[in-house]
């Protein structure tokens, strides 16, 4: 090994000081930094439940890193199985917040055409009663 590859005691000390300074600059996440609610079930796309009966069990909102405003994480049941959905739909978030005292509730998520333009949005609709087998 060439002599210039060897570290002197002084250089080793400087390296140690540098790594401890870098270590001090690293932030440790605390419980306050992380969401406290963790929903169970597979994460599915909202389109996977469109026009189907689902049960909305819970909702949390978080600040969006993509757009201004919040997004929601919904804990739902689809065919009796727990799932999670994320959405930025302000209409859905408002409707679920307005009915928070009724959670859990059965409904459908449907897509509507805006009467004011060419826009489409998601909204809640009543659940459709399924015919029972005779």
C-alpha cells in the first residue's frame, strides 16, 4: 500500500469530527411527525370501486405535496375486505366530513359531469340494494 494512503492520527480525528457534525444535522422523526392512524388493507385505485356499494369506515386528511390543499386517505370495505383509497377530491372530502357523525356508512362513489363546464368530479351516492336470492 502506498504511503500516501495511510491516515495519520490527526486525519482520523478530523474525519471523526466531520461525521459527528453530519450526525448532528440528521433529524430523527418523532411520533408527532408521522400520521398516527394507519389503515389496513390493500391500497386500491378509486376507479376500482366506482359505482359499487362500499362502506366508508374512516377518513384522514393530509397536506398534499402535489397541489395546494389536502388529500384524503379513506378506510373502506369492498366486498367485506378492508382497503384504502387516496383522493384529492374536495367534493368527496367535504361530503364525508359533513357525515362524519354517521361513519361507518354504506354508499357508492360516482363520477358526475359539472353543470358549469366540461369538468368531472367524484361524489357520494346512495348504496343500491342488491336483490336477494330466492
